C-alpha cells in the first residue's frame, strides 16, 4: 500500500519527504531500526520519483516529434 501512496505524491512532495527522512537519519537520537525504516522509505521514494521523471521525459520526446536531446 505504501508504494501506491508514494506514486501519488508530486515530485515536490517527494523531495520534501526525502528532506524529512534525511533530517531523521542525521539525528543522533534516531535508533538503528528507525534509520533502517527511513532508508527503505527513502529508496522507495527515490524510485517512484525517478519513474515519474522518466515518464515526463518520454512525454517531452513525443511532444517534440520523437527527437531525443543529446545535451549539446
């Protein structure tokens, strides 16, 4: 179920959640179990965000008529 929630977040919301997770991981009061759970959640968020960005890139390529930008 968490994977579905992660896919529903906007990219901006995902980055905000990742910032919160990083703050938790950097805290000296965070337990090992909390750190592990935060790391797992963060990795799922990164994956979901990456998938969204890939979808947007594909849509942009289609809108440009199939021309891929090689960065030059």
